């Protein structure tokens, strides 16, 4: 099954020339059984995730990160951090789904999904080595 079909946007997603980080993140959230309340075109927009879950001040493993980028926004999943960058798993990062480093100054909001049985112990800050590619503008 394609990501677009799984995210229920196959009728409006015209291919990977369209920024697809939000489509990938929607699928990730749905597979984790987290409610994605927005539908249609909103699932194509990273900024839609500014309404996902609950806003938090300190991101941790598994949280959604929404960044400002040239020409728009980017959404991904917190994997860890170093002193200056978040390590983010996401789609449309060098036209792949991968983990890349994104400057902490670009973060607009961190959002935590709702947990029905309490926040798992694995949801914590992870400090990683400052190595790996640094993303400047996800396209």
C-alpha cells in the first residue's frame, strides 16, 4: 500500500514532487494508533501538526517536531539531540525517509501524542554525538 493511500490522500497527493514529510508523518502516527484529526489537504501540510497531540516545552523520544523552513514547514519525529541540533526521523529529508540533524533554532513547536495509559518511560531526552548530515531546507 502506498503512503498516500494509507494517509487517505491518494486522490490529492500528486507524487513526491510535492513535499511529503506530512504524509509520511501522518502514516507514522496512524500506524502508532495516534489520532490524526485533520483530513484531506491538511494531511499534506507539515503545519497541520501544530495541532497534533499536546504542545510540550522539552521534546523527547517519539515527540513530533515542527520546524520552519524556507518556503514553509517541516515535520518529523524526535530521535535525539546534540548541543545544537535535533536528530529527526522524517520524510522528504534529501528526498528520503531518514534521520538528519536540524538546527534547534528552527523548531517552532514540539508536540507529544496523547497516551492512553500514561507516558512510557522511554519518552525521555536522548543526547547523541554531533555527527551526521545537517539539513538546511527539507525539499
